[in-house]
């Protein structure tokens, strides 16, 4: 095996941090470039469930199973489904399921605490990745280039690394989520609706989602079908104008559901994008992708973080193998193969949750899951 003297990971999300941890365990000295100034700079998003064969396996291989178990919430795996009139159609408390939840911020904390100080270069937005004629890449940060032999793009939806390998870009999925926050002690009606995990209320091309997080928080999403330019215009509005638009869009829904829009703390507007299903990229020695940078999909399959963590495991093994770039080519094929059913599931999930058939497709999906 030839040694890699300079290995950069662009992006300190779950995928990039997991890769850094696994590479350190294999004797590498990776540097993670992260645009955030520090770990608490922005809200990290809601609760994630880790799956046995991908996310949980990665935590265990990284030697972090104990830390994960201490922060995880196995008790919050339930599902509830309402229609737009507030009628409860499905209720499963999820006790004993094998996909424990964890707050995204807690997952990031565990991964960060597993890395020596200095591995993550905070406040380092990579502006460009430029191939060098003599081999390797210049990572441009704050206008200055730094040379690396190997660059891994773990920089999410709008990756700066991806354009080196493919012309494919994320496409708007036709759906935008407005993210809301609740406190389970202050918002007792929302607490009662959510049950032991998450709830969907589904109507004609509109959805309200709320999910229990740690520390008494509940994260909510109001989803609707609008165009990309409408989503951009919405994101530029003041929170109270956004709330008023939502109340109008959900007119006719049960009052306890409309209440969620009226009382939730406004967090942000999230238009949903996805890479084309089944897209692949050119194998190119010295650079590759993982996680959302490789296969962004809407959150409706609940697989995104699990795939990012599993990709990190496979890439760490490939980077450590004797025939490194052959192993990485095989790994890239595996990464895309694994992502394909999840991407199809995400597209089907999104179209099932926001359709003209109301709650029926989601109810059928839950019943199928119970039937196994
Ligand atoms: C609303 C919502 C809900 C979701 N719910 C779930 C769920 O329940 N289950 C699930 O499995 N997945 C869920 N996902 C998807 C999941 O969050 C992602 O798939 C996962 O975070 C991907 O991890 P990643 O490390 O590849 O990328 P990211 O988490 O996007 O991390 C990328 C990192 O790169 C940094 N970065 C970006 N550009 C640069 C740059 N130029 N220079 C330096 N740093 C950069 C970013 O700051 C970020 O820290 C959800 C997503 C959304 C939007």
C-alpha cells in the first residue's frame, strides 16, 4: 500500500466525521474542512433513527456503540397517522423496534468527541477543488490553495467536490417543508398528538409531520407542493408571513392540526432536492464522494444518514487496502447500488405523503410494514 501523506475530507457532517474517525483508527491523519465556525453554529436538524445493517454497524465499528447507546432514544420509535380531520388512522408505539432514535446534534457530538482536537478545521469553507497537473488537488479556502493527495467529498447536497466527477446536479422534488419547533411541556396538544415517536397528518397534497426529539423538544414540518421559485420567494419572507401563508394553505384542516402551524417556533424553509435516481459518477483516482454529496435524496425514506455512515465504513476499508483505487472503484459501485432502493423509497414516500389520495397511501405503507 502506498501511503497517503495528505488526505482531506470536505464536510464535517455525520458521513465526513465517521470517515475521519475510521481512518484515524487505521493510522491515517485526515483533515476535515468544515464551513461552520463551530459545532453549535446552526441548528443541526431533528431526530434520526439508525439502522442495524448501516448506521448502527458503523457506530459499532467506530468503537462508539456505548456512547451511542447512552444518547439514543429507543423508546421513541412509534408511528401515528391522522387524516386532515384529525382522525387517528394508525397508531403503533414501536416498543422493541431495532431502530433507535438519536438527536442529530448528539450524533455529531459523539463523532466530534472521538476525534483529536485539530482534525476538524472549523470555519473552513472549501470554495473550489482544483486538480494539479503534477497530481493531487488544491483545496481553495479563503482564496488560498492547500495541496492534498486525496480528497473525499462529504459536503452534502451542494457539494463542491461532486462537479469534478459528474455533471449531474440535484433537482427540486416539487415539495417544500417549513420546519417548526415545539416544547413538549409548553405545547401539550402537540405532545398528545405525537405519541411515542412521530406523527404524520396527511391531506390533499399537504402533510404535517411532528417528531419527538430529546430534551423535551418536538420538531415539526409543514409540507406542501409549490414550485422552486415559489419556495425561494417563501424562504425570503418574514416568519409571520410564512405562517400566514401556511394557515391559508392548510385551511379546512382540524383545528388541533392548524394549531401546530400557529404555535410552532419558526425554524426554516427547506425545499427538498434529490440527485437523479441511479446516477453514477466517473471513477477518478484521488477523489471520491460519500453520503448526500454522492446520493442526495429526500428524507422520506429515513435512510440518508444511515447511507452516509455506511459509505464511510466502506471507503475507510477501501482507502486502507493495498490496491486502493481499484478497491475505491468497487466501493463506489457498492455505494450507488445501496443508495438506489433508498432513493426509490424516498421518491415513493414523498409522492405517497403528498398526493391527491390523502392519507390512503401512507396508511397502506404502514400496514404493509406491520404485515412484514
Ligand atoms: C428535514 C430533513 C430531515 C431528515 N431526516 C432524516 C432521517 O430521519 N433519517 C435519515 O437517515 N436522514 C434524514 N435526513 C437526511 C440526512 O440529514 C442526510 O442524509 C445526512 O445528514 C447526510 O450526511 P452527510 O454527512 O453526507 O451530509 P451533511 O449532513 O449535509 O453534512 C455536510 C457537511 O458539509 C459541510 N459543508 C458543506 N459545504 C461545505 C464546503 N464547501 N466546505 C466545507 N464544509 C462544507 C456542511 O456544513 C455540513 O456540516 C433528513 C434531511 C432533512 C433535510
